[in-house]
């Protein structure tokens, strides 16, 4: 059985989740780990590094200690139907963002993207649905 890294690195990503830039690198990393933990419950989902050819996370030198990654982007790969998996991921992301109305993430699929916030209004819900429909989900 292949591990998540080798499976993800040889597959085509379904979605990319970009966390907002934050001057506190450690806070951004904690947020990414928290979302990753929530996404772990989605069956058929593989979280992994970006596909071959993507640039590794940039490092930022701190006042003390070693350089740390500054790109907490999550790449989503799947072993189930794209539409079903994308909708499940969006539901988890929306629930995660709802825990704090100030949270937001950007979902990216190819050239299309959508911002998901902690308290989406009806207009944002329509935009998310359009994104899922336009990306074949």
C-alpha cells in the first residue's frame, strides 16, 4: 500500500486550500493543522504536498530559531468521485470556518477560486455553489 505522500505526489490534485497570509507564521501553521485534522475525517481524501513541479513552501527567517515554512497551503487529492469529494471538503471547510467568524480560506481548482468565510451570506453560498458546479463538482 502506498503512503499518502507517494499517492498524492503521483496524482492530480482536486482542490488546493490556501490559508490567508498572516504575519504570525506559527498561527498560520496551527490553523492549517487544525483544518487538516478536520479534513482527515473525509473518506477517500488524501492531503499531500503539491503536485510535481510546484514550488516548495517559502521559508521565512524568524528573529530567533530556524527558518520556518510560510505557505500552509493544503493540497487535496481524492480516491472517490470528484463531485462528492469536493462537496464534502467544502462542507468541512465551511464548518471549520464557522467556528470563528473571522476565519477564511480560498479554495482553488485550476483557474477558478472561491473564498469561504466563517459566516457566509446567501450571496456567498451561491458563489460557492457556482464554483462547485463550474469545476465539475
